[in-house]
C-alpha cells in the first residue's frame, strides 16, 4: 500500500521524504528575497549619509556603507558594488549571511531613532548581485612580483587573502581539503541563506582576477605539511576552518540517530534532492549558536514535526542573535533554555529520547539543579561548538604557537613564524563570522605584501 | 470654532482654498469633483479667443524633481491654455456656477494684446454668471512666444493697459495674475493697481528646464529629442512666492491691494503662511495634481484647528499679520544673539550637524567627548547660523537659544546688549553719519 502524504510526514524514526518535492522547493527558497530596483531606491533614500558613520565602524571589513548607499540612490549601482568589493571581495555572501542586526544595522542611527535601521544588508546584496550577474570585474593585478604564496583553505579567509594577494601581483596556490571551494560558505550555512549555488559563483567571480590556482583534496597532514609549504613558497597563509566538533560528553555508546549539526548542514547544502535527506519526526538540537538554529530550522523545513533547541544557559546568552532566534520561532522551532543533556535514551540501538537536567547560575557558576526532564527524540543533533581539530593540532602544534587551541596571531595575522600568517576560524582572534574571516584574510594579504617587499 | 469663510475682493467662498487656473480646472467634470471634495472656489483654466482651438503637444507635458521617497517637490509643464472650444467651456462654466452658487467661480483669460480681443470675450464670460476674471499675464511658455501670457506680464505698461480695458468693459472683479519671471515684482503689481485691478494673484510658474535626459541629451519633458523651457511650480517655488507676496504686501504703493497667494501650497500650514504675509486667499494646483482633490479636507481642518488654538476667529485676524515683520536686512537687530543647542536625548548621533559645521561653517560642533561619539555645540565658535538645525534629520533636536541680555557671548567675549541696534547705526557702517 502506498503511504499517504500524512503518513509519510508523521512516520516515526529518521526518515527521508516527509514532504513533497514541491513543498521542499517552497521551504528552501531565499529567506530574504532580494530587493528589486524600486525597493532598493526606497530603502536607499532612508540613509542619512552620517558623518563617520557608525555602520562603517561596526562592519569588520569597514565597507563605506553611506557611500555605496548614496551610489545606489543616484542610480550608480555599479559604483556601489565597487565600493563594497574593494573592502570586502566576498561582499555578496556577507550580504546574505552577516548578522547585520548585530553589526551595521544595529549601529544604524535609524535603529536608534525609529527602531528601523536602513536595510544595509539587502542593499549590499542589491549592488553586488547586479555587478556579479554582469561579471563586472573591478580589480586588476599589479605587475608580477615573482613571489608565490600558499593559502591553506578556500573558505572566506583564504579566498579574501588569495584575491588581495593576486591583486598585488603575487602568484597564489590555494590548498583546499575538500573537493570543492567555499569553506563554510559552501558547507556550513543554511541552504535558504544562499540559494542558487551562490557560493560557487562567488568563488568563480573572485578567482577571475587570475593568479589563483586552487588545488583540491589537499588537507594539511602527512602529505602536505607546513614545512613543505614554507619550503616551496615565499609565504604561507593558514585559513582553514575548524575540523573538530565538541562532544556531548555523555556516558555509554552513542546510539544511532545522534549526529553533528555541521554534518547535517553540509549534507543539506550538497544534496541534489533534499527529499532524500533523512530527518527525525521529533528532534532535539543541543546548542545555542547559529549552527543550532540553521540545523533546527532546516530540520523543520524538511518536515520534522517537533524540533526543540535545548540550551544550557539563558536564552539571552545564546550566540544566535535575537533575529536568528526569531527566525527559529517563526518556523515553529521551540527554544528551551537552562537545560543540559544528561543521558540519551535508546530503543533497539536507536535514540528514542534525551534526558536533560535543569540548570541555574550559582555564584557565577552554571550548575545542575538535579531536576530532570525527558524529551522524546528520534534524532539528536550536537551543535555545541567546533574545535580546531586533532589533525590540525597534531600537524601544527610543534611548529606554531597556539592559544586556547587555535593559532595565535597578532592584529595583522602574523603567527609565531615570520613567513606564516593566519586568519579566520582557525585563529584565536576571530568571532567565527564570515565577515571577520574576510577582513583577516584581506589584512593578512596586505601584511604579507608589505613583508615581501622589504 | 474659527470661521474660515472668505470674501476676496467681493467674491465669496466658504473657505479660502481655490484651485488655480490649470489642468484640474479645465472642464466641468474636474471642477464638480473639486467642489464635491470641498474646494471653496476655482479659477477656470485659461480661455483664449474664439476660433480654432489651441493645439497642445502630443508627447509629455510635465517633468518633475523629487525628494526622498520620490516625493514630488517641483513640477514643470509645457501645456498651453485650454485646448477645448471656447463655447463649450463657457457653457460648462455657466452650468457649474448655477449648480454651485456658493462657490467662487473665476475665469482665467488670455487673448491677444488688443483692445477688441478683450472687449469681445468679456461679455461672453459675464453671461455665464461667473464671479470674476483673472488675467493670465503669467504663463512663461508657449503663449509668451505669441505675445501673450508672461510677454504681457513682463511689461508693466501692457499690464496697466489691458487691466484698464477690462475694468472699463466688465462689472466683474478683475484679478491680475503676475509672472515671477521679472526682476522686481512691485512694478507689475503697481501697474495692475494703476490699471484699476481689484486684486493680483501670484505667482504664476517660473521659467525652467527641469532636467536633461543624459542618454539622448534632450531636455525633459522630451518631445522627439527636443525640449522647451516650461513653467515650474510645486513646493519648491513656495519660498519665491512668499517673498513676492510679501514684497507687494509691504509696498506703500500697493498696500491694501488684495492678493491671491499661489505657489507650492500643499498643506494648511503653507496656506496660513501666505495669509500671514498678506494673501487674502490661496490657490492650489500642484498638490492637487499630486494627491488628488481630497487634500483640501486636511487644509480646512488644519487651518481651523490652528486658528482655534491661537484664538483667531476669522481670516481677517490672520491676513497680513506677518507683513509688519518683513523688513530690510539693514533693520535687523544685530544685538540679538543666539546659540545652537543640541538635545542629547533626541540626538541620534548621525553627525550631520558636525560635518556641516566643520566642513562648511564655523567648526562649532564637537564629534567626540571622552572618546565617545558625541555632538555638542562649542559656544565659543557658534555664530548662531542655524545650519545645524536645518540639516538635522530629527525635528526639534537642535534649537536656537537666545543669549539673554547681560550674559557674555562666549564667542565675542562681550556682554549681550539689551538695546535694539541695527546696521544703519553700526560703527562699521561707513554710511553712518557720526552724531555731532
């Protein structure tokens, strides 16, 4: 007998095809539809062209926001794109994934004035989409310097660094561990934030400047180590992400149905057919950051009936911004705070629930209260943070100074080795934002150029 | 409740809001809609002499400039006087006036500058029962090339001559509509008075090229790649109009001559300002063409509410009240000292006051205090120019505060004098005759 649509949707356990393909298509469209020309003009009119604008200060890449918005308002969309991209070559992706509500738009004086900031993120997307659709290239390479530089990782930090290095006339080889470029832009961000294969288009747009050779399936490890890179290149930039995932730290063997949220997110981004991705009927996501929200919302969009985010502290301490929390809530995700995982319940080798302990602050310390609650769950996601990863540590710790498990850098991205720079999530100085990784990659490229020209 | 009924040189209307002679008053259909909406009167779109009707362009007639959010600030037109048959217009004027006897019906006229032409048309208009006529000496485009409109309004002698012909021929009040495209508005106004005009109305539109198409380098509105200057109107011309109204209002030779104020009136507040500067009523066009006739409701309720709040019972309590306060620069009190003050609670920290003052004025506004973004007036530098008030996006955030007499002006280091003192007696004025 063929299962009805309702039966499919409500089947217990982890199962694929809960929703029809048409429903999935609707669910995974652009979460923020782009502005059309009229909307962009109306939105741009609201910018006050502030002096020493707070939005620029709030932007990790210091994009001249009043300038690009003014350019949009006068019909010079191309000029606007150039203004953005000269500071942030990944301005297109940042326009999609930046938590603008805690960066530029929070700083916008109209947020203070009316609680309604200028739609800076959407305006940035309007300008960069326009230029990228026409493949307008704004930057030319300076005369060849004869220097070659290794960039490890083709994510936001590595790409921003590679582009700026190529601009300065260096030859760049990018060593990417995966078979595809983009890093977290390609594997780590909810599908509804970057539709239509944008991450790959952006890589093509960036590398079109020339002088950037990306080599795939080249993880740092025994075959490719830092020593070798330093021997073969004039400088090295390390821009790999975090390869490890924090464990829940629960006793006993982990049952089937427990999974890392980052793997689920990557799987969704790479899936040709989202209907083939299995998802539970009742899901618990442990964590409180963007990854938890991206995972929970997408699980819901795949057709999970109940999705609960459990966070061990108060909701106001979650790393996910209030905006992200609201996005989760409007998609029917329940956020429960002051709960920490205690024990997974198992049935026939698969997870069937999770027992959590209520928590509270006691003398500035988070402690369990002893009171327990058990939530039914046929799938549990870990989203409690990522780590540098054992492989990275083992490969690098003998040569490089680490700090809190990540690469120690100064403001310009210099490491303890004079010919090695680093930026992005693998360093101790980031905030795990795409835009910060871009700024660090760009600034390291400037520092490398300066060092090599002495 | 304030009484806003209006008597303008003997023409009565329930309120002082008339529609100006323009596209909105070209035919019975529009005018009846206007009366239903509550307009106190209309000046029917300008009639020309009998014969083959006027021909208009068949391409665009209007161009515009906009402010933020595409708010229309200025409109420019190259439309001519009515292109409908004279007798059809006259018939409709008669019908509408009969149907709406309490509303003012004034008919705008423009015929060649010959006595017979004026004397022929006036009885036809009189026969409609219209309340008055308005002589269109104002339109700067098209008809002026044929010796009419602004071509007459720019020559005071012609104004006086034609006005006299009309006054000799008709019982109807004669309103002379003036063009702003002259150097001193007092001369045409005096000429109108000398010719016996019952009133003047102003301003007509300002000669203008509204914009240039940068693809084909044609002025807008573009007719097959060419453009001609048009008549500019709308909120952008209001300051020009206010000044011209005031100039006539305070000129000894034209004092007491009724003025119908025209030029960018969009809200009750605009209208009240015209009345205060001496206009006996107002005429509106662009605002109606932008938003429709309904705007008159806000004008009526706003004017009444303001008058009630201020205790003004009738329009006469308001009309001309600001005229004595319009003076020449040389009589302004140089001992009146102000400083800008920024209300830190309403400041949104956009910094526009700072950069305007820093780049273009007197370096009198901070941008930092103890390492924090903070905008505050430096009294030692502030000349009280008001630029910061004007560029601030938040209303009433920056105010100009008077430095009281006896207090030291931090900029000059001198005590503020209580006594009125102007340029005519200032020691730096070389024309001052030293007291013997």
